[in-house]
C-alpha cells in the first residue's frame, strides 16, 4: 500500500469537511452571473465526462441495475440537495439559514439509519449528535440575531427539498451502492444529475450561461474541490463506514463556511462562531471516536 493509501483514512474526514464547507462559497460566486440550474448542469457534465474517461475500464462496466441505482442516489444527493441549496441561495436564503437546515441532515440520518440500515447508534453518539446540532443552532442564531432577514417562501421550500434529498440519497447510497465502483458509479451519478439539471434549466430557469472570469473560477473550483473532492470523499467514506458517522461530519461545515466567508467577503463573524465550531467539533468527535458496530 502506498503512503497516500495509508494516510487517506486519517485525512479523508478532515478533507471532506474542508472541501464540503466551500460549497456555500462556490454557490455565492457562481450565482452572481449565471442561473444555478444551468451552472450545475455544466458542472456535473464536466465532472461526469472526466470521471468516465479516467476511471479504470473495469470500473466503467457498470450493470444496468448499478446505473439505475446510481441514478436514484443522484436524484437525492445531487439534484435535490445541490439544486435546492443553490436555488435557495440564489432566491434570497442566507447561507446561515441554509446551513442550519442542512445541519438537520446528520440528525435525520442517525434516526433513520438505526431503523432502515440496522446501524446501532450508541448513547454517547447520540450525545455527539445533540452537541453537533446545538453548535450549528448556536452559530446560526448568533449570525442572524439583529438582522431583519426576509426569506421568500420558495427558498424555504427548496431548502426542505434539499434536506430530504441528501438524507434519502445518503441512506440509499449506503444501503444499495456500497459495492458499486467508486469512480464509475460517481461518474454515472454525475451524468444522470447533469441531464436532470439541463431539463430543469431549459424548462424553468431559461437563463443563458455567461462566461466571465468569476464564473470560470467558480466552475473550476466547483468541479475540482466539490465534485472531485468532497463528493468523492463522502462516497468513499460511506463505502467504508456507517452513514450516521459520515453524516456527523456535516455539523462542522456551517461554522467553517462562516470563517471562509469572513476571509473572502468580510462577512461579520464573532467569537460565538468559533465557540460554535468547537461545540460541533466535540460532538463529531464523540460520534466518530466510538468504534463502528460490527453488526451494521
């Protein structure tokens, strides 16, 4: 085994959180010049084609059933989740509120994984889930207090759809796609998602793609760091561990996104956001430190 192969299990959770946290930043850049659905259609087409080309030949030979199952994951994890988050931000949802809604994902996954996947969530892990979510709520309340934020109804609706999508996609991936080759399966997911986004962009959004330096930067970042970085890492982690443990990492992303927004955009941030990150980090540590149940 190479040195990278030995280090990857230790580095993967931290890299996943870092890359995933930049999703809200990428959405903010990308929607300045383009409609979110059209942008996502192009992004996932590029990612899907690249993965299909670089994947070893044996990983490209998916069965019809594997393509179909990968497409189901794609509709939840990519189309519903990504589309919901990006459209919500484009229509007026603040990154803080969007993060709070997304922060419900680990709670729902932990609840449903025990019932649907047979995963045993221990008491100390439930403590971690509560602490992780408490940190997200604390951060969000601190960031939005004193602000007169009016979020359109459509943003709330698509945010809820995005939450249900990522929960359903995560559970389906863990239950049905563990044996699907990672690169070939992910490429299949991306191409199925790209087709769905193209149809939605042409029928609902109807905004042309505008090529600007900012849009190109956002596209490169989204493809490399999000499609090739965070999503591949999440799918790899789901192949190796429990859905509830992987989803707990999402608790760390809202406060980290706020720190990134402070550095890049000068968005206000205080000590409370850093404290919230610490609380969420403790919660995630409690979830991950407990050995996986061998029965799951």
